[in-house]
């Protein structure tokens, strides 16, 4: 049922969606090798295929994400992009539960980095300026600071700069901002996972 709903929202057939999911599983093998057993707050593996399939189906020219950490979500977005560019904002501070400090986005393969612009700093200070400069985006992933105020701020800014596209929110169950926002903009929230705080989509495709 979930795949059928996702297929309708993205405008791709179930068979095509299955192809995307299979591609994501292959990418995940390399990602898991890089991560090992480290506790680095990476995007949960159940969510990765949905992220990849969404970006692959949308074919955005400009994608934006907040929160990079080890770079798992970044890797899946970049792998799915054909001609687009991904702009990522990250605080650039230590993340995860390991004693060792890891480089932001260390999982991202070098071959994908020509499509990637990493901006270090606070999204509360940088996101609006970036989106105003870009003018229009087709994809946005929130995975930064998960306070109610920040989620609402980021979703508002992304929506304003999106004529047609998709917003995805990791850990949306941490507060009510995502649900309230989807109701306010009259877009049906599609819940993709309940793992580790949940993963949801707010489409703007009509």
C-alpha cells in the first residue's frame, strides 16, 4: 500500500519504483562498509531507499538538505541526481556517539562531489539566504536541528521557494511541526517510516 501511494505521488510505475529501490540497496552495501558498526546518527537504512527513489523520480535541478553528519543521506541524494546540484548545510560540529571525530560527509564518494556544495554553519542563519539566492528548488530534506521552531522555519522557507517538488523530513515524530505544516499548506503527509523518529514526505506536485 505504501509503495502504491508513493508511486502515485511521484508519478512513476510500481515496477520503476522497484527498480529504484533495488538500485538503492546496491548503494547501501558500500555505505554500510564505510559506516561499519559506528554510532554516527546516520539516516536509518529503511529510509534510504525511499529517499533515493524520491530523488530519482523527481529529477530535481536543485536539491537542498540540512544536516549531513557522516553523509549517508547526502550520498543517496547525489547518487540519484542526474544533472542536478545538491546544497547541504551542516553545523560542522562533532556528531555521533563515537569518541573519535569524523569529517563531515566522509561517506560521500569522491566521484559524486562535483555535484555537491557543502556549506558549514547554522541553517537558522544560512538557509533563507541560500534559498533566496537559489530562488527555486525542487527537493528539500530536513535533517538538521529537530526543534519545533526550527522544523517549522525550514519547511516554511523551503515551501516558499518551491513551485513543484517534495519536502522530506527525518525524525518528524520528534514534534508536531511537520504534521501541522502539512495541514496548513493542505498537502497530505505521506509517512514512509516509523524507525528512529520517523520519515515523512510533503509533496507539492499539483
